[in-house]
């Protein structure tokens, strides 16, 4: 039940599909480094699949549904954020995958995050 409630909370802001409907995820890594991800719908269907913008600079991205994953590119680094398990009292576990295509060979970084459910 907790997982369902948290996942529904993740989806609620984008469900409106309206102008200004944004989802902001406040997250922290194992080293307590804070990161915020802001997603805004551009053209999404009833399932939350479609084009979005990411961050305050409105980088183009895609959403594979209300619960993610969300993907975007910044400075030739392809980034994907996805739910990574059941929600708990500490928040929603997320996994951040960053693929840097400016290195040879390409470099991938995985970061486990815990994000607050945006109730």
C-alpha cells in the first residue's frame, strides 16, 4: 500500500497534463548530496508517456510513463532516472544512470538516490 501511495504521488502532478503541471523530486544520495529533478509535461498521453522538459533550463526529455523512467541529454551526457524499489518511510528509492559519451570508451555512472514523494 505504501508503494502504491508513493507512486501515485509521483504521478499526480503530471496527471493534470496542464500548463505548469510540474513534478519536482527532491533527492539525496548516500553522501547526503541533495539533487532536485523538475519534470514538466510538453506532450504526454493519458499514461504519462511522451515529451517533457527537465530542469529549470527546460531541457527536452522523454517520459516512459507517470512513474518514469525519465530520460534527457545535457552536455552529451545521457541521463535516466527510474524508480528502484518499494517506497519506504525514508522515501522512494531511485536510480540515476548517466552515460557520458564524451569519453573514450563511454563512461557510465550509477547513483542510488532516495527521493521524497511529492505529496
